[in-house]
């Protein structure tokens, strides 16, 4: 995998644009950590990953959502190690990942070092701790994406992308306006 990784206090992260390009061109990684202030970009990233992981019509069997405030590492790891149904992988989403306990993060760090080939595990949190072993390991075996509001110079790309997603055409003049 080749990303133009940006350093978040010594931890490589990727931008929304890089994540989108990666998902369009490459195989899905076993683990992602998505964070930032743009909820729409996080939801779009999950949708893009889901489209590449789960065949249409098999979401009920291969998609689980956990919450860091309610579920622990054993439940998450068990779901990730469950064999998928009529799919090559399962998609496991962990929302509020920043609320996982230190013990859970330690167990998940071990899992990340040797992830299941049958799962894509996506953590969604508020921030990263660049010194924590969990994030250091995650950056080696997966990707950390910071999904913040697009900057002014990035808006034309995102407007064009949204238009394409909804099969609409938009001129460069209209985007610039």
C-alpha cells in the first residue's frame, strides 16, 4: 500500500481524498481507524468500504456494529474471527472507539498484529493518540484516516465527486461559483 501519509505527531494518517482513491484502486485493508469532524465523510468512507467488502444482499450476515462504550474487545474480536456467509469478508464497525478501555485496546492491539483474513475492522473515534501502541500497530497493518471538513481548495474535488455519485453533471464554472 502506498499512501502519501501525513504525520499526525509522528503517526502517518491519510486524507479523505487518499482514502477514497485507495478504496477505488486497492484491496481493502484488514483494519481502519476513521476520525475527524466531518460526519458525512466518515459515513461515506464506511459506505465505500462496505461496497467493497459485502456483496449486495448479504449485509445481514456479514455486518456488525459495536460501540466502544458498550462492547469489549472479546466481542469485537470474536465477530472479526467469525467466518463470513457468501462473502469473502465481514465488516465490523466499532463506533465510539475512543471509549474502549485500556484492557480492550491492549487485546485489540494483539488482534491488529495478526488480523483475520475474513474481516475488515473499522474503528470510528474522535482522536488518535500517536504514542499509544494500539495506534502505532494500526498504522503498520491498516490505515488511519483523518476526515475533517474539506478545505476551500478541496471543495471542487468533493463537489464533482458528489455530482458523479448521483449521476449528475456539473460544469467547472458552476463548481467555481
